[in-house]
């Protein structure tokens, strides 16, 4: 990599409790699952780990509970070489957790209990301000309070730092709080919740991206899962086709996409190539179980990229 990007994630960290079963239980029903996996997750943490595995220097700003999961999560960040100087443990609240249910086709359903993530406030961003000012990119998701997200977008803008907002999980927004971000990267569900428009076809995806641009976002990258991604700006829109893979667990694929995209772009690659590379990185993550533990190293990614000739 010609330039080592400096990437900050101001975001969540959870512990994922993933159950694999043949189907989801009906209301009132108990069924047997086939497998269970305990792993580190949280959209912010996952994006930080993806960015680190792709070769960036990564700085994490997060809050954890004073429980087993909190200490273990700090150690997990440190094991990847992520700067944890602003990952704080707080009393009186649990760490974030996410019970996750995965069906045989890899499709998942997630319940997030935000716990300590909800205590990450603008004051924490100010406390990390000097370090944040040295970053090339700040990445945000929706598992921390909206006031902190909005504050950080403005912080990034005032300091000339690239800002990527991933509005996950889906929540309605006040676009004026967020549209100073350089990239707004929702998936279909998130885009539907924000615009009120359906995203079942490419045509609908284009209309939805246009609606997001009309809310004042400069660049929209609409991720479409196994159908690829749509990169849209006021000047143009382009569909980036997916890389074919056999998915076993799609959990965290969106995070793999965002974290790796931030690195590829930060390293100076052209935007379209950064999207194509991030699409492959995310696709590869679906071929293994778990979230962070399914993310490929940069070397594994490059070898697959070469094998596939860099084309979907
Ligand atoms: O995007 C996947 C993540 O969503 C999981 O790791 C879970 O913790 C939830 O935040």
C-alpha cells in the first residue's frame, strides 16, 4: 500500500452471541439450534477490525461495560493493534451485546442491546479530539447516540477530515445533521427507512439514491447485498456488480465493506476501484462464520483479488 491510511472509528462494540438453526422459531415455539458461536462484534468494532486487517492505522473511540465482555473487548482490539487509548470502561451499564440468529442460507436476524454504547457522548469525541485531528478518515455508524454522530460529522467537517456515515441499524434521520459527511453508505433496508422508498430493483435503488442525494448527501453508496452496490453522486450513478461466493453467514459483511472501503479510498485508490475491492472483501467475509473472525487479512484478500483478476 503506497500510503498507510489513518482511520478513526467513533462507534459501537458488542459481543455477538450467534445461533445457527434450520429455521427461525415461530412465536411461542422452542426449537433446537445446530451450532453456537461467541465472538466480538458491533458495527463500529467490526469496521475498525476490517480497516486494521486491510492495513490501516486504526484509532477506536468507544465505551464498554464494566463486565467480562468489556475487558475482553479491549484485549481483542489490542490484539489487532488498534489504538484503544479512548476505549473506556464505564460502570453501571452492560457492554453492548447482540443475539444473532442465522439460517442455513446465511441470512441473519439481529437484536442489539446497546448498553455502554449509548453512553458515548460528544464530550468523548472532544476528549479524543487531538488524536482525531490527525486522522485521514472518521467512520460512524448508528449504534451510538445520534447527538454524538451529528457532533462528529461536524467535527470532521470543521477539521477537513473525510467522514463516512453508515446509517446502520436503520433509523429515521434528520439529514441536516449528517449531510456534511463525504460518503453516506446505507444498505437497502436503511435506505428504505430513511427515504420511505422501496429498494427491490436496480431502478428503485437508483430512485432511492437520488432521493438521498436530494437530502443533501454528496455521495451515496447503496449496498445491495448479493446484487452489488450502487455508487451515486449528483453527476452520475454506477452499479458495481457483486463477486460470486457461496455464503455461510452474511453477518458483518456490511461492516467488512465499510472498513475496507475506508482503507482502499484512504490509500489513494480511485473511488470506483475502492468500491470494487470493498465488494470483494465483503463477499469473502460471508464465506466464513462469525463477524470479525470471518474478515480476511490483507494478504488473503490480495491473493483472491489476483485470482479473480480484480473483476466481479
Ligand atoms: O453488522 C453486524 C453487527 O451488527 C454484529 O456484529 C452485531 O454486534 C451488530 O452490531
